[in-house]
C-alpha cells in the first residue's frame, strides 16, 4: 500500500523509483508542490496530521480483532480476517508469520499504516503474550499514544497492568476500549472503577453500553447525546437523532423503556461521579477516556477512531542524551526500535524499523549513523502494511519506515543529518530461562550462528556464547519464546535444533569502574562466563544463592539485570 502524500487517499500501487536528491534543510511549515522540492530554500508542505499509536492488551482481549476493524474502517482493507480461521478462510493481516497463523496469536510487532478523516495513522500491533514483552517494550518506545483493550468480562488482567506500567514510565497517553460488551460481562461502573483504582488514573467514560450480552442495544455517546448503533465500515456516521437521556420522551423510541430509564440514571451518575474530559490531563498521561464497544460486531470502532483523531497527541518530542528533539526541527533524525529478519523468507531480507523523529525524510538521503560514525545512503526505504511493503518517497515525524540492510543497523541506532546525538536506548532484560542449543547437523554450525544472531537481534531470544567450550546458550523471558525460536529456525533457516537444560538458571551483565578488577573477575570465573552478541561479558549463575554469594565476594563488580542497547 503506497501512500500519495497530500491528497488524503490510499492507493494500491507502488511508487516508482526517482533519482535521489540532496536532503532538504529548509523550513517545514510553508507550502510546496507534491513533488520533491528543488532546493533547501524551498518551503515544504505541512504534512497531514499523524497519529502513531500501539494497541496493548492481555491475550484474548480482542487486540488483533480490533486492529483488523480499525484497518477496515480506515479503508485499508476490504475484508477482516479471522484470528482463528478454518483453512479456507483468510488470516488476519497483522498476524502474517506462519507460526502466528497456525496458533492464532501475535508473536512479533507489526506496523500498519492507514488513513481516516484525512489523518495518517501508524498503528503498531504488539504481541499480547507476556513471553514477548521485550518486543512490546521496544515498540512502545516508538509511539505517541496507546489504546488499551480490556475484556468486559475479565477487567484488568496481569499483562494489561504490566504493559500499562511501561506506558506510564514513558508518559504515554492511554485511550481505553472496553471490548466484548455484546457478551455477558461485568457491570460497567465496576469496570471503570477498577481501571481508576488499579491503574491510579482519572477516568472519563465517553460512551456507555445500553445493556450487555443478550440485552445489549448499542452504546450511548455521552458527549453528543446520541445512540451509537451498528456501524459497518464504509457506512456514513450514524444519523440517529440526538436525544438527551436525562429528559423523557424520544429515548423510549430508541431502546426499551426499562433500559432507557437505566441509561438516564447512569448518565446522571457519570456526570456527577467522574471528571469531564480534559485534553491536557489525557496527553500528560493522567486521564484515560473510555469507550465501550464490540470489535467483532463493529460497535464503537468508528467512535474510537474519531476519538483518536480528535484527542490523541500528534508526534511528540523524543528524548535524547543531550536534549529533546522536537518534531518541528528541519533536520532529519530517526531511531531504530525494531529489526525483523525474513519478512520475505525467499530473499532472506533484514529490515530495520525506524521512527522519524524530526524533519522531512526523502528517499536517497545520506544519514549519519551515530553509533558507528559512518554515513549511509537510504536508497530503498519502505512503508509497511504488516508483511506488505511499498517504496517510501518521503516520510514525516511520526511515520515508521523500513530500511533494508545486511546487519548495518541495530536496535537503538540513531540516524541524523550529522548531529551527534543518541536517542534513549532500548534495554535488554536478564532472561529467566536458559537453555543450551544442540544442532542436529554439526556441519551446519555456521548457518545456526546466523539464525541465532538474526533472531536475537529481533528480540525473539537472547544469545550467549560460553568462553569455555564455545557452546551457544539462549535466554528467554518465557517458554513460548523458546518454542517460537525452534519453529522459526526450522521454517526460515531449514535447520533442526534442540534445546537442552543448561547448567545455569540466571544471567547478569557485569561491569566495573576498575578494568583490572573486571579482568580479574572474568579470569577467576571463566567457567561461568559468556559473551552476549555485542561481546559484553555476562556471568551465568547456577542459582540465586550463587549469584548472591558471588556478588558479596566481589565488591566493585556490578551485576546488572538490564543492559541498554547502544
């Protein structure tokens, strides 16, 4: 799906290749034709509004279904797939990996771009399963807001709470969508109060369910005083006459009398008991607007999208080591937050996902890679639509582009037009499960190393190489990661590997202010030492007791459970 800038439409053809032009340094607030500006002094056309957001939830809350329906309402697809479908039916666009389609779960973040009401949406679909929380964490570093999905029957669940805390660390505004109200669920007031109490947020319901389960009759728009009925993608917005639930008369013509009376009472309680919507409080991360609906049955999806257009923040400033980079700055900057191998298994490709943080990016620009100090020419940047892609002629702050490369770019890399700044890196977390890798065919050790390094860079697992014996050890947060590792190695690299129990059960990155002391520690504990993919020293402990013992025995040595990617 290629996007033609400036006309608000989505097209199905791929952009053609043009000669690369030098990067522009001019103001980004003026007017310009759609074609590439001839010089740096020409003013640039202001881009259409951007909304870059992620969807977070506990598994099975309806995240992938809502993703599909947002794409459907945005006109990006014509038919929604099924998360768990029969063989003859189509799968969801966002779950494009074979393992995702087989199991009906998301195991890797994907990017989808679509347009709604002349606003460009960059939607980052994240894995819901806690075993893939590292991939989700990295993705959240690239968004300006998030939609949190809650199952109306279950309320706040463990993974929802964990992902919310990650958003809170970065002050990411949260919009809440309470899903599956067409099924039997908990009392709406109970759900709203649980969000306020559990997440320590101010809450502001903007829509409200009329009944639930078998008695569900739609939702009520509390701000515009109108009934939200079934709204199919492509339909015009609901034209139901507005009516005030606090007054008598017309409401009974829309819903049964008992539910009309209950709605009036609920509306009065909401007005008295919850704060009014405050845009500043929402964008500061202190208040969450709440929408009720059913993603599967298309109730409330349009209203959620309209709310994101009106309320979600535009591209925000991105923190760097020296300063905060404003999106309005003319010089291009970007940060790589994800690397994906084998999106096209036939070509063994490797794509770096980069968020544009400032400036107007144009194809063919030469960008400075801060980590290596080298300059690279970005000749074939791409826009994503899950696995599909199209050539990106230009991109603006908030956009996500893919840069094909052969290992040059890594997660955490900063690209600029020359300035030596570095955006806040993305940390690796100490694994909770360690396994030794066994290759069935020893003659293919080189291919196995390539596979492990590729998938470790993605964040599927972490990889450690022992200093003694040179065996490969993989680390994971959860057991499902290991299952995904072996499955993808077999499917994408045609290798069969086994995972055996390792002699260790925890890992810590080590460091010291005194290099000689660090060298002394490594030599004294060489049997338990390994290196990660960057060559950083890692101490492997057999158990928590040994880790505590060694920590006390070696003062001056730092044992870290996290390591920032640089």
